[in-house]
C-alpha cells in the first residue's frame, strides 16, 4: 500500500475517533425536570454513565433483603434506577417519617422569603405565649431558628415526643444544647398563623403543586407526617439538588437553601435546618448527648445532605454527582432509628456502581 493511501486512511481514522459521540457528563449536561402534570420521566441508562451493570443486582438484592419498598437513583433529574419491592408499586403512597422534617424546613424558608415571618423571631410572636410550660423569660428565648436547628433547650427524653405545653419542659437555655425533638412541628403552627392559611393549604400551593408532587399530611401520634409515592419524594430531592429551583422557577431562595444545608450551630456540626449533613468532623444522634467523631456515613460522599426518617426513610442528595437517592420501606433491622449501619452498607453498594 502506498504511503499517500496509508496517510489518508490514518487521517480518516483520526477524524472518526475525534467525532465519536461521547455521553455528556452528568455534571455538565442540562438538568432535567419531569413535567408537573404527567407521569412521563426521562431515564438514563447504566451504560450511558459508564457504570457497572454487574453491581446493580447486588444493590437491588440488598435493598429487597432489607425490607425496602421503593428505591430511585436520579442523575441530573433523570431516572437511572427505579425499583419496587415487597408488594409496593410506583403508585403506592408511603410515609416519610422524619425525612419529612425537611419539607417543614423548606416551607419555613418560603414563608420567610414572602415576608410572613423571620426565623430569628421568638416562636411566641406567632403562636402566643404559654406554648411551653417554661417561664415566660425562658420561653421567649426560643426562636423559630432554634426549632429548625434542634436547639430549643426543651427536655427531649423525659416527656417523649409529646408537644402539648405541659410536656414542653425546660432542660437548658435555647441555643445552648442540641437535642432531637418533635417540637419542630410547632413551625407548622407558626406558618399557619403567619400566613392566615391552614398548614396543608399553604404547603400544597407553595411547594407540592409547584413541583408536581402527590401525597398528603396525616396525624401520627404527636407528629404530622407526610406520605407520598417514591417518585414524589424524588421530585422534592430534585428540587433541593437544584438549590430550591424547579426549571427556571425559584421555589426557595438560594440563601436560605445554603443555610439549611450547612452546619447551623456549633454543637452538632452534622445538622442544618432539619437536614442531616455528611462529611463533618463529628455528629450527634437522637436521644444522645454524646459527640461521635467522624462522618455520619463514612462510605457516603462528603458533600451529601440528607433527609432521614424512622424505619429508614431516606433522601440522599449529592451535588458533586448531581445525584438524588431515595429509599422508602420498613425498618431494615427492626430498629426504629433514623440512622443505622444500613446507610453505610448501602453506600458501599451504591459506590460499587461507579468506582
């Protein structure tokens, strides 16, 4: 073969290789948002991401073994994995448990940006005095921000999760102690009073309906719990991955979003405004004053922020990977804690998809 022909073939091969279609990186491609009034949702294949197909089944087997009901992974808004287990389906509602605290956090931010409240104001400004059994001086130390950050100072063990005034007793001055407490639900009363609407109506019009979620709030013990499909939980996760924006619509302002998903006080570094934060140097757990060293989920991404609920309801959001991960189901090991070793094992299996 002559040298000119060889040179021509080499050039053609170079052009062919140079123009080969390369899947867009999830970190650079345009974010996708599913339609508000449709069940249509774009998908993205494992192969297009360069992930390992062989790691998918071990992940799904583990989820099924651990009593999961719904599981979704989104990359930049597109569904990569969606599976249902143990009699659950895409149209079945399930409770969020304490993962729904992040809904209350988000609505609080929306109410503040509308000028209805200021989170630095005392709670009694909105719902009146006597909502606790503390002295007026101590009660007036408790701000809306204290409820968002679990630093109300109210007793968290002796009276359980009860939020009637007789059960809300003094333990420490507001802002001086971090303790996981159901009293955050008083923010829903604050918002109802400040907006002049019911909590449900304000929530539906300002958040749920704007991003196409389904579901509703229902009473459960001393709490107000949200229930929805797994995809609706994923919609909320997608909103928060995009810093409170849905397409070009700003639902929640970015300043509040940033504060909500950052360390909110200097006691529990792994807690924002009702959001859990991974990758910090220490953390506290519910019903404990012990400071644990290291990250909450050692195998999880360090930039991950999380909504974590009883019986292992999970929303994991990872900005660096444009990823949202949803898990709904029963308690994985008959333990009713928001955080368990399930998280670390699950993330080892998720990591195996792309590492």
